[in-house]
C-alpha cells in the first residue's frame, strides 16, 4: 500500500488507500500491544477495550467495546479520511460507546482544537452511523433543536453539538427535556 500511495492515483483512490493505511497501522499497534502485554484471554481488559466487530449466524454485525454491544449502522458514508487513533482517542471511544449502550449522550470536554468533534465523528464512521455537526449559538431556539432532534431520531443519526454552552440557559432547559424524552423513547 505504501508503494501504491506514491503512484499517480485518482483522488478517490488516494483517500481510500490513506484510510486503509491509517487503519492498518492502528491495528498493527493493537496487535503488538496485546502481544507485549501477553494477553491470552478475551476477558483481559486490553482485549475488551478494543472496538471489535462480530458477525453472527444471521449475518448481523455487532460491535463490542468493554461492556457495550452496539448494532452496526450499515450506512455508506463514502470514502473519507480517518483520524489517527491515539490512546486518548481509544479512551474517548470507550466512554462514548458505553454511554450510547446505556441510551445516554456523551459530552467530551477539553480545550478547543484537541479533537473532540473529530474523535466522535470517526467513531460514528466506525459504527457506520451518520454524524451531523451542528454549531450552536445564542440564536438557537427550542423549536430549531426540536426539528434537529426529530430528523436525527428518524434517521438514527448522531450529532455533535459544538459550542453547546453558548445556548441561552432558558433554551437549554427545554433542550434537556427534549433529550430526556428521546432517551425514554430509546429505552422503551
């Protein structure tokens, strides 16, 4: 693949090869880590923390990470670039997959530009789910969020609500109730 990437490729093929190389390097690092830690059991946390794909006898794909069992989304998301996965990315993914498994949202926090949105979007790609990035401001109304949540729920898509803290407190109260209603619906 490294020889192929150096040739003249169409832009689409170039993106595909880069994504494959990125995944391959990460997978190699995982295997080397498992070997160096002498992991021999599927009950070892070093194995459980990995995002793993399982195909059952009915050809249904399930994704497991720690205690989370999630359904594969089967959404074709096109040939897009992949994030370089670091140990911090892995920890972020464990938190998000655990929250999603319990019908909760996740709220990665940290300084601007540290990869919170990109990590969430890349995990959504790994689960074959659409992820819509929505930049919030003080102009957001409860009706706008209601329409957004309605569309997301109908699609089964994720959203990243960037700058969520900029929404007025009165509107946040209504949004919290909307999210609670969605969670209750998911649990049912």
